[in-house]
């Protein structure tokens, strides 16, 4: 089969899967196009102060997660990346999320870090491990948040599924032999240079706990977004935190969907429907996508302009340990 035909067929299959999964998620909400069309957009005028606060909180969480990734690079034996350089690398690579397959973000992170003096094995290992622990923390936060919210406020079956999924993910990220097996499979699939980090028994727990504040921060930022729409019914903090983390996790797990588009929105609407109603939960989920994309594009645009203008020339992007 011609390579272009095969590639086109792969993209078409991913698009079909994305649309199919999104359809079934929204179908479970029992929300009709007529209900969405009747939505009063005047009720969705945001209050500026909480909206601005939510964007500021998102940017703070982004910086925290970038700093964790840079610390991962150093911990694996790489150079100490300056925060500005790490932000530029991270957000330019982050644009790869919008290409189906999920490997492009990791490949971009490996390539851009390599240009800053990070060896390919360390760059690829840090990219994979940071994503593994970020998703593990997201699963844990989702399970705890949804469990404490109360079964009565959630769709049937949500809590047992969330707890089982979180337990499986945490086991993978904290049991060294299981994690080593996962890393071998990832590196074999991506054909990247492999680094076998020294995984002591507490390695996984340390990094999993390091990523937990980031996902709690994401949830609080989302709660501020909810608060910026004063005409909406109130959303409980734990429901907001757990729902956002769970929806993000499921969107990432849908490897066929670029940036989890459709799947993340459907999952978020599904989890928030008991509190808001299906139609309003759907609209809020779409707003959340736009909100997060706007917050991501700001640092990405800065990183792109900085790179194109060659502003990094003459600037040391890394420094030696202890300097």
C-alpha cells in the first residue's frame, strides 16, 4: 500500500474513532441539539475577575509542571535547565498534542531538549516519566475527588470505575518492576534511546506525590472558571477538581483523539451533568476547552517568537549542577 494512502487511512480511522467515542459519550448524557440550541448565551457572560484569576492559576500550574519536568531531567543526570528555556521547550513540544497519536508531544520534547544539550536517552526518559507521573497523579486526584463528592451526585458506576482505574495507574507508576516493563514497551514503540533510571522503591511515590499539587491546582483553576459564570448552579470544589482531572485523563487515554478533543469534553460534561444539567454541563465543557487552549497558546506564542527571533543566542540555557 502506498505510504500516503496508508497514512491517510490511519488519520481517517483516528477521526472516525474520535467522532464515534464522542458521540456515545454525549448520547449517554441524553442531551439533544434542540436543548443546546435553546441555551441562553446571555447567561454565559463571565465575570472578569474570577475568569482572570482562573487563567492566572492555570499559568502558575503550567510553570510548576514545567519546573517538575526540568527537575526530572536533572535527576536523571542531565544538565540544569533554566526555567525560561524549560518553558520554551515544554510549550513548543506541547503543540504536538494536537497531532493524533500522542507520541508527537514526547518526540518534540526529546528533540527540543536535545538541542539544549540534554542527551537523547535522558530527554526521552524524562519526557515519558513526566507524562506517566502526571497521568498517575491525575487518576489519583480524580478518584479521590469523585469518591469524596458522593455517589448520589455522580452518574451510576462512576466511582467504582474511577477507583479501579486509579488503583491500576498508581500500581503501574509506583511498582518499579511494572514501571520498568512499561518504559521498555514505550521506548520500543517510539524507537527512542532508552535510559534505565535507578528506580528505588520510593522513586514512584516521590514523583507521584510531586505531581499531585499540579492536578489539585488545575482543578482549583477550573473551579474559578465555574465561579466566573454567576448564573450557573454552584459546583462543589471536590466535584470540580475530580471531574477535571478525570476528564483530562480519559482524553489523554484516547490516543486516537488529538489533544483528547471531543473525548475530554464529553467526559467532563458527563461528570458535571448531575450538578449542572446535561445541556449546561456540555456548554461549560466546551468553554473549558477554549479556556485551557487560550492559556496554553500564550506561552507557546512567546516561545515561538523567542525562538524565531533567535533571542536565545548568546544566552546560556543550561548550567552545571550546583552553579
